C-alpha cells in the first residue's frame, strides 16, 4: 500500500548481491510500487531493465545535473530512445545543483532546458532535482513551458483540495526542501511535491511547515534511497521499505491516519506517473 516515488535501485555502488537482497526486501514489504530513477545514461538503462523485470517497478530516465558535464546530443538522443520503452513514465531526474557544482552552472542550465524540451516533446512527466537553486529552477521551468496551458492540457485535471478540479503540469519537485511559500507557489503552477526522509529529522522545521500547509492532494513520498535515510535508521543506508517512516511522519504532522496517507500518496503517484 506504499509507493516509493523516487529510489535508486540502479545505484552504481550496489553489488549484484546487495541489489538482489534489496529487491527481496522490497518484495517482502508493504510496497506496491517503486520508481527507479535514472541519473545518468547507464543508470537510466538499468532502470528500464528493472522496470521490465519486476511488476512493481517503473522507471524514469534522464541526466542528473552532476553528470551534465559529460552530456552531448548523442546522449540526449539515447535518453529519448529509452523514454519510449515500456514502463518508462517520466524524464528525470533533471535539474540544477548549485551546492556541489560538479558541473558548471551554465552547462547544468543548458541541459536542464534541453531535457525539459524533451519531456515536452514526448508529453511526459518531469522529475526535478533542485539544490540551492530555487529561483533559477523555477525560472527555467517557466521559461521552457513546464507550467504552460499547452502542457497542462496534455494531462487530465487533478482533484485538488476540496474536490475542485485543477490543472496538473506533471512536474514533480523531488525531495522538496524549499520553503512553504515556495511549495505553495509550485502547487498553484500545477506542480507536485515529494517528501523524503529529512522530514523526520529533529531540526527540519522547514519541511514540516511544507507538509503542514500543502494539502495531501499535492504530495508524494519517497526515499531517494540509498540516500537521506529517515529516523530511526539515519546514518545507515536507506532502502525503499523505509518510506513507511516518512509516511508515518506525514500522518503525524497532518493529523491523519497512517493508512490514509499511504493510500492517498500511492494514488497521487499513480496519477502523476500514469500507472
């Protein structure tokens, strides 16, 4: 009854034995679905392989800002080809990371734009990585038509707070770490926010405020495994079954039942990824 909307079963640090053990744990857990998210060409290829192999697995393909320094038109063409494979549901994760700057910022911005353009060409959802680049990320998304009326017309309207039908741009801010004000701006534009393990961290008031103020209709949950492990396992390697701890914290913050949060975020993710 859980949907881990962002995980990296394709992580290149896993051995085959480690990955097999993780898959066994997923299959023995309460998880219904896991999105295996690409971050470079190899991981995107592996995600499509996992999606084909496991009924509960779906894939997104794209080049993470860290890896855009190695990107070229040929690689973009290969991502386009992978995006057309069965059970590939989104372009991502793409975006900007001005914290590490492993790729030059202008290079990141160029390939971010090109991959948004690809998602628009293919009429696919977009999974966004944004770190210390809040304004630039939003500016580029707007400039490239990620929230345009045309793009929103490609997807059915979603049932928002109070049952009102609202536009859905199928843009997901993964592991959202911005302010509640920024979160509300994104929701008004038609975006969806994904909440990860840091919401369980003692001093992370900012994400708690996002969960308090953004209605459940616009939220997904994720692990970003093997990173960002929630309490009580912080400090250890994260894994998809731990998404239940994020669901528990969201339920606590919103004064909802755990089962309702699990079900609502699962249904939200199925709608977002068209599953």
